[in-house]
C-alpha cells in the first residue's frame, strides 16, 4: 500500500511518520511539499504520487487566529479537504482525516457521541465541520477521527505551554469551566494505523469515529496535573500546582468562543477495534516521561 501523509511536521503528523511505516510505503509531505492553500499544487501532488491511501494530518489549527482569518482556515480545513475527498473518490483511494471536538457547542452535559448534532461555536470548528461535510458529499471511502486537546512532546500544545509558563511564573490563572480529554498524538497515530489495517481487512466500516483517551478533566485541573507531574520528575519550576488558580472562561480574554464540554464518547471506536482507551492521566504521564528524558528546559 502506498500512503500519502500530509502535515508530517505537526503533532499528529510526526507520530504518523512512525506509526504508518509498517503499513507500506509512506510519502510524507509538509507544507513545503504540499501547501493546502494551493489547490493546483495539491492536485499535482495527488496525481504524481497516486496513493492508495491519503492521510491528512495538515490543518489550520490556530483556533483564535481563525476568527480573523476565516479565508485561510476555510481553504485549508474545508476546500483542500474537498479536493482530497473528490480525488479519493475518483482514484478509489482511502481518505483518513482528522476533525475536532470543537464541532460541538458544549451545551450537552454528557460526552458527545457520533450521532450528536454538531453546532460549532467558532470559525475553526465551522471550517472543520465543512471539511467533514465535504467528505460526506464526495462519498469517498473515508475514516474521519474527531480528536481534541492533543498533547505531544513536540509542537505547540497546552502541556508544553504550561511547562514553559511554570519556568517563569509564580501565579497562573487557568479556565476551569471547559471540559475535555487530553489525548496524546502518539495514541492518535497508533490507533489510526490500527484502524487503517482493520478497515483494509474489511473489519472496520468507513465513517466518523471519536478518538480520545478515557475520562475527562478541565484546563485548570489539567494544568495542575502537568505541573505536579513535572515537579515529581525533577523539573525545577517557579510555579507550584497550588499557585494555579481557577477562573471562568468569561474572565479569560480569547478571540474564539470554546465549548464548555467537548468530551467525546469513544464507545463506537473502542467496540469496533476492541480497544481499551487508556486514561488521559496515563497518556499525560507518558508525555511527561518522554519530556523528562529528552532534557527539555524544564527538566
Ligand atoms: N491539536 C489539537 O488539540 C487538535 C484538536 C482537535 C483536532 N485536531 C485536528 O487534528 C489534526 C492534527 O492536528 P495537530 O495537533 O497535529 O496540529 P498541528 O500540530 O498544528 O499540525 C498541523 C500541521 O498542518 C500544517 N499546515 C497548516 N497549514 C498548512 C497548509 N496551508 N498547507 C500544508 N500544511 C499546513 C502545519 O504546518 P506548519 O507547521 O508549517 O504550520 C502543521 O504541520 C488536525 O486536523 C487538527 O484540526 C487537533
């Protein structure tokens, strides 16, 4: 199987470079090899590569910046995805794509399942939902994974931001009324590889799946967990967990509105793949272990 991986330098993309290797030949491209704002260049890549599967980990992920740059977010998260889906349909290729927990408005108390109605609150979520709809409209063979609160030892994410701030600050205010599930890019990539394998063997139907660790938390409790875990691994920090104070989202200025609950119900995927979803704390522990072994500044 020949796999075209787009977005190889992102958090999930980096892990996919490793996880997809046992499945076949992987052609991994970053922004310089395939810019999703350029439809003609994207089509040229698709026709010269002729992949059996396209795995799209590239996206416009700057949630706040998207509020004032709807055009670029739409190009990357919706129009380019439509191009990929139409190509996949015509070439009978599999499309694997990632969407977001931010397609939901958060009004629901329980975790969101795949049958719950999306209603995004922000531009990023709207453009990601448009990408999902483009895949449905193209009716190609596709696996779409909704993920959220991604962490990795690499890249921009909440965990790395908290560690950086914990080296500088002696007080931090973090939102406590938004709930979700921290999930590692490594886990997302490993489950993706398993899902592709099972799909190609006829054991996993095409469709949309929620992919997340087990359990849920809020940003404030998550921040405290990160800082306590880093300190326990020998990090020399200026910030202690109890110096992280809970605030309401309405008191934290941000361009984009975020859902108060974006916890994902993963029963569909865990049943289909016979998976035990590890707890979010197990996954954060693993990322902290990896960071402590790589000698990053905090450690
Ligand atoms: N991170 C999260 O918490 C989260 C939550 C929900 C869903 N997701 C979804 O999960 C997927 C993977 O996200 P991630 O966390 O790995 O994101 P990420 O670390 O921000 O990586 C996204 C990658 O897309 C690339 N990209 C952006 N614009 C591009 C363009 N015009 N052409 C080509 N490449 C472009 C970026 O390249 P540069 O590095 O050059 O900018 C980056 O390498 C995305 O579909 C995202 O929407 C992520």
